[in-house]
C-alpha cells in the first residue's frame, strides 16, 4: 500500500483518533494522582525517544503508544491544581475541546483567505478585549504566541511612532543615522522586556534605568522629564511580587509630551476584569500599547498572546508585509497585526474561553486566583513562614529565617510530587515563588500545600 493510501485509510478508520482520545481521557482522569513534576524514573524513561530516524514509514498506532507510554508520564501536571511554578495558567475544559476541533481544522490564520473563521473571531475578540480592559475604541489587537512576542510587537510599534515624531521613517531610512530614542525602564521589568530591547538593538547601557520601590513598582520620584522621543515601560503584575505600576500618573506625564507608554501585562492586566481588583489597573487605558496572555490568567490553552495598540498605523507599519503572491481581502487580514505570515488560529480558543465565561465568569476566575493566593499566604504565616510581599494579586513570596533553610524546604517541595513551585531572589533574600494561576486550584489544594510546607519545615529541622 502506498503511503498516501495508508494515510487515507487512517483517516477513514479513525483508529488513531479514537486511541488518542482514550489516552487523553485517561490523562485527564489521572491528573490528580500523577506527580506534579515528573519523577526521576519517568524522566529517565524519555531515553526511549533516543533512536535513529526510521528508514521507512512507522505504524501510526505505534507512534501514539510510544508518545503516551513515555511522554505522558514526563509532562507537568499543568491542568491540575497544584502547579505553582511559572505563571503557566491552566486550560478550561471548553478551551481544550475547542482546540481539539480547531486542530483538526488546521487553519493558517495569516489571511482572511486562508481562514475566514479565524479572521472573524479575531475581530470579535478584539472588540471583546477592548470592552474587558476599557481601552480606547481605536485600539487594534494582534494574536501572537505569548507576551514575549506581544512585547516585541508593542516596542516595534513604539519605535516606528517615536521616530515619526522625530521626522524619521524607519521603513524608508532604516536605523543607520536614526535619531536616538530614550528608553525608560525600572529595575523590576520582566526578563522578556530586557530580551526584547536586546533584540531591537537597545543595549543595556543605553536604557535609562530608574529604581523600583520596595514593592517592585516604578519609583515615581525618579521618573525623569519626558519628551516625544521617550518609550516608558510599565508592568501590570510584577513577576515576583505581583505589584502594579502607577499607570495613571505615569501615562498622564507621558501623554502630555507625546511619549509612548507600553504595559507588559502578561498575567496582571486581567485584574481589570475583576470588580474587586480593577483598582490595581487604574489608568491603563491611557497607555499606548499593552501586552497580555490568554494562556496565563484567562486559562486558554497554549499558546495565546495578545498585543493591543491604540495606534493602528504604527503597529501595521512596523509589521508591514508585502509580496506579489499575497492576496488581501476587504475583511480583517490578521498578518497586518503580527510578525508572522503563517500562524496558528489562536483566536478560536480565546473566543471560546471568553464566550464560555462571560463577564461574570472572568471576574470569578480572576478573583478566585487572588483569594487562593491570600489563603496560602495566611496559612503559611500561621505555621511560621515569612510572606515577604503583599499578595495584591496572585503571587506569593515565601521565606524562612535563613536562605539555606529556604533552599532545603524548596527542594523538599519540588521533589515531593505533590506540588511544584519555583525560587527567586527578592531584595537580596532567597524566596520561594508561588504563582496561583489555574482555575483548577481549590481551597483543598491550598490546604494540602500548606500542610506540605509544614511537613517540609519539620523534616528539615529534624535533620539539622
């Protein structure tokens, strides 16, 4: 049988799809019992993938079996309730189901003509996001892989716009001889911002670094005089402390002189959607651009990043795409708002998630993450741990009396299989960094985690 006939037969029989479905269901059903981070035994089993490339076509069932047997046990239990490491979020059941369907569609989301449904749902999501975040009507959205890429798009738009302020068209003249732009950032900006600045050719020594305050926010008293060559970088949700910059005052000062403000709001921008937390985002509508993830706080599947920009011409011009073979439509052509020409149709899962939750559901989801963070902080304080940040949103920084003990407790927790969290450094102190970011995290998950912290502390104390 030819390879083509073999694949047509696989489509017709549905055997591999039924098998994949059964494996997926078994994975979901066992998520609460599996190690949150894979055991050494299961990590070692990945050696099964170290093999020569097959000379001939492989049986599809064998491919699925190998992936399930050796791949599933080596995954992070991200759709469970006790992964507190990086701000990875979870995935709502409806969004997983929709992703399964859209994966079968296999849409190229670059043009209306390559996926009308994606283009339509991008338009719908753009309007919904403007409402959720109360952004200016002229704001446009691009749907990218994550906030790192969204930050890149925002800073590209800022560079185009600011150089236009200085009578320089970067698309025509390039960077050689271009007027110098002033980049203002504070010490606690996220690593993705620093990476983006590096990609764009702005070395660290060319940034006007200003101090952060004790909570990890931009220090207003150190903000320099601004002008229309300035790009000011702000954040909604410090990746360590969870703190939010003072958008209201900084944006007022920037807008008065024609500067550009960009907000990195990877997980924190969603605070604007919760009535009990939206005070944290006061003034965000005054910014020039915003970067946010769907796959973090909103709990869409990976990957789902969004760039929002209130200067459409700047975003489109900075991401320009031309080609004799490209056929544009009178509808939305997504490639104008992202760096990619070909891209995954991400807006489909985002649309499904927002439609399923509605305003009330998004409020409930975002608020619950904050409530679980407060519950964890309170529980850990009661058993003698130090909470070194103010858990204003979903981040909790935990420490003990000395760094060595903190490191030992962290290692105990990471090796327990019951939960997983990361480490960081805060104001010179080693801390355990807990990110509450999954819809599946329950009160009992937090209680269980607090008990595990207690067990870790007693065990370490007994062995020293």
